C-alpha cells in the first residue's frame, strides 16, 4: 500500500505501541483487500463490546473469561477518536437491574466501560440502529461501521459508504481517522449484480424483512437490485437491511426508483446486465415464513420487539395495542430500543403503558447479543432475530407482525 509520511511514522511506532498496532492491522487488512491507499473516514460505529483499547464487556461469560476481560480493559491504553464515533450495542443492559438480578460487579464493570468510552470521545448511543438517534451520514460520506444491518442501511438507504467492519477495524479507524479504500467505498464497486423482481405486495415491515431474507440467500455477497419495490418506511428499511445481512453477506442493495443511487435500471447496474434474475412472489414469501417459524404447538413464552432496535413509531404501536390490557403472565415481553428513543417513549407515556401491561422497554443490548433468554419459545417480527434466536440461543421461534405478536402475548398463545 502507498502510505503517507505520517502513516509510515505511525507504523514505525512514533505515536506509541497502540497506534502502531492499529496501523499494522489496517495495513494487513488493506493489503488483503488489494487497497492501494488509505482515505479519511468521516463517521465510525464501533462495536459496543470492544470500545477503546479493545475494551470488552460480558455478562453471561464464565468467571475466567470475565476476569480476562476486566484485566484487558484495565491494561488498555486509551486514545482520542479522530472522527465522530458512536457505540453499537453492549453485552449488558442496566434497565430493570433489580428485577433482572443484575449483580453489582456487572454494573460496576459496565460503568467503567462507559467512562473509558466517554474519555476517548466515543458517543454512547449503544444501538444497532444509530440512524434512529441522529447518526445519519450523508450520501457519499466515507464511514467505518460495525453491525451488518446498519452497514446495509447506510449504504443503500442513505447512500453513505461503509464496508462491513469488525470490532478491530472500526476501533482502528476511529483511532487513526482513515480506512483502506476498497469495495463499496469505490463507486464502481457499488453496481448491482443480480435482479430480484417483487411480484407480491409488501404490506408491512415484516414483508420487507421476508423479501430481504429471500434476497440474501440468493445474493450471498453480491449486490441485489429490487425491481417493483414501492417506497418504504424507516421501519421497513430496517427490516430489509437486517434480513439481507442475515441470510447473506450483503453489504448494500438498490431498489429501482427508490434508493438514492438507483434512479433508473441503468444507474442501479451501472450500465451492465444482471448476472442472474429471481422472483419474490407469494410462494417465496411463505417459504421464508415456514423456514423461520419453528413454534408448532402455539406455545410462546418470550416476545422480542426491536431487532434492529425499535423506532418510536414501533413503540407507539405496541403501546396502542397494549393500552389497558394485560400480557399473559407466562410471557416475558421485551421491547429493545436506543436510550434516546426510550426517553422519548417515556415522555410520550408509551413506556408506562407497556410496563402497566406487564412488559419491559430495554436499551443498550438485545437477547442475541447478551445471550439471555436461551431455550425459550420466542415471538418476533424480525427475520434477523428469528434466525439468530434459533442459531445462537437454541430458541423456537414464531415470526409475525407486531400486531400479531402483541395480540398473541395478551392471549398467551401464538395466533398464526
Ligand atoms: Fe440489533 Fe440485536 Fe438485532 S444487535 S440488529 S437487536 S440481533
């Protein structure tokens, strides 16, 4: 790679061992991806479980792992971020600490991580959907984001540019202020590869998630272009982005006439022809629901709404459906959302309604990341949560709309 004088100096350790380590990592990554140079990064989203100096937090890990993590955080050297930087979710949520039996040392550890991140200048958004709380990079801006669903969202819906980052590369980007230039950071790498014709009505955000899950499976790491897709809401954009990055390794998509770089067919494919064509119709939609639904007996004991984190509109809908009702006492009912949105929802009275019905509104994490709620029967509106809840937590899953989930939670049985 071609390095500037300043970058060479960092690589040679002139700015200390931590910065040297980050530069070594980035050079190795850049070379592996055939990048020729570094370019400035303007917006970073770091994994909440890494934070500065590779801080790592955990909740359900063994004592030995926890001890290692604590030692790491205490030994780590901090830095000041060189670009606006925000935190992804953490492994722990501090809401309802007493009710959930959170231990004092877990709280103390999380507070230590928060303090270290604050000192580094990392903004504590603690969300997988930072665009919900004002982190909205502009079209063409170079970013380094973790969280695959958010990466698809900003590339496709906002037209900003980020490759799929891991926790090491995002922290290094924040510390160094640069990223290796490759992949979707370059205009010519943003051309569509395959065509997906939408031949069914996409009525709600669940349907957009199903379309995304179907497209991710056939796309793999290619860029799908949707034809016949109507303009979508923020909630639908969240679901399609998350699902594409779950069943596949998709970094971005185009929707002709809808997303910012796909005004026309030619724009979406940059003048090339699609390598393959697929149809998403009623049959394909049902096949995804059938694949992700493993609750067969109607029994559910956990509800998860907010994957990616719930918007204020989704919380409003949940509150409206629960107003004056009671959730079945056998069901653990959780809505996950960024802190700032939770605060808005509190101001609007939505949190009180959900709590009075027997539910909780939680921030900072989610079941898949915190690895809580294993071996349950979970109802969710998210194809991503449905997928990982089965794969990571060994749960059985019922997949449906938010309306279907809330009504089922009140009845105490899954109403398909
Ligand atoms: Fe967010 Fe957890 Fe889903 S991090 S995207 S709520 S799996």
